[in-house]
């Protein structure tokens, strides 16, 4: 794994330069010891080696630091976090005389490091520095995570609204193409989903997402999955009109073909297939309800000033 030596190379990760706004000038050089031992994986995620963190915190005996890690693991478990993920167990090769031997190590998340410094020897001056550094970093990441979630919620709402409008125009195009009855319309929808989802029909996707019987599939899609379906819907409407389709079977075949073509595009560029995209825990309806509640709260706290 590559160690992070040049700061600011990963825009999603907090950097020492960004932390410098939050810390006193006289202790900035000490913070560099924690930033210098941060590692970046190929997927952009970060970790700290427990062995290297022990040295940075002036623990000369691994046995003593191992006890600190054990206390931090207990705190991690009590907080409801996954201990195995936060404290990823691994091995490190070290020199022992003229030979080498494997020793226990951990790839520690930022949160794991935070718990470790909170459970370390408070008499060490460097521990206070570590506590401040990892507290700031953890806080900044939590803020970034919340912002990213808000952005994703916004995209889901926008794309769901676009799909609602596009489905209306697709339904009209389908009627003009011979899809008239409710049964024919259901078959038409299934044909499109089957093309995009590798043969899965509406009930199959519903079951795969673990949704209740009355839940709407589109309300439990992330922004990328919604985008794929919006593309399918838009292209199908255009194709039905362009080819002047006049029968329900032909309309179904067109919808299925467009779904397959969108699927092949997704496969070709190498991103996650629609059926494997994660299902959000919150539905679109729940997000809308929460946003309306926040707007109501803001309006009650800050009433609008209207001209009399």
C-alpha cells in the first residue's frame, strides 16, 4: 500500500493542510507525525498501521500498546461499530537478527485510532496531540459523510421526479403503440425491467431488494440505479415513436431491447449492474417527509416577513 506523503492528493480525504485551520500554530509540526504514517489503499480509503502508530505515540513495548488496542476494541464494540472492520487484523514482516518473522499488526481506521488515543496513557504529552488530531479528523469526516448523504438524497429526489414525468410520457407513447389494458401495460413494464435487469421482472426485483408488498421499487433505488432506469424510459419513448410501433407485442420487444442495450452499456464501462446496486435504507417518500419536516421547523423558527 502506498503511504500518503504528498498532502491533498485525495480530495475526499482530510489533509494536514485542511486540519491546520483548526489547530494552534505551535503544535502543527507535531501533527505531521500522524499524517506521515497514514496509508492510502488503491480504492482511496485510508488506514494507519498499529505498529507505526505505537511508535508515533512513544510506546516502546508492543505488549503495552496491545493492551490499549484491546480496550479500544471494547469501546468500539460498545459503540455499535464493527470491530473487525475498524481493526483489520494483518501481519507485518520484521527483522529478527539475520532472519525475518511475521508479527501481529492492524490496519486501523481513523475511528479506531481515535479510540486508541482515548484509551492510551494520558501522562504522555503526545497522547494529547493524538487525541486532538484524530478527534478533528473524525469530526471532519463525519461532516463530509453527512454532506455526501445529503447530496445523494438530493440526486435521488431529482431523478425520481424526472422518472415520474418521463413515465407519464412513456405510458402515452405505449398507448399509441397499442399497449392499452392494465395487463398489457404490466407486461410492457416487465419487458423493460427484464431487459435492464438481466431477465428479472418487477416481482423479482421487488423480492431481491427485500421490499414490502406495497413498496414502490423506484422509491428504493439509489441515484445511479434511477439514472439507468431514466435512460431506459427516455430511449424507449423515442424508439416507439421513431419506429411507429403499433402493437403491444412489438412495444414489449422494443422496451426489452432498449433495456438490454442500456445494460450492455453499463457492463461495457465496467460499473455495477443494476440488480447489484445497493438498496437505500430510506425510501424517497421518507426523505421527502424528513425534508418537509425540516422546512417546517425552519419556517417556524424564522417566519417569513411579508409586505403588508
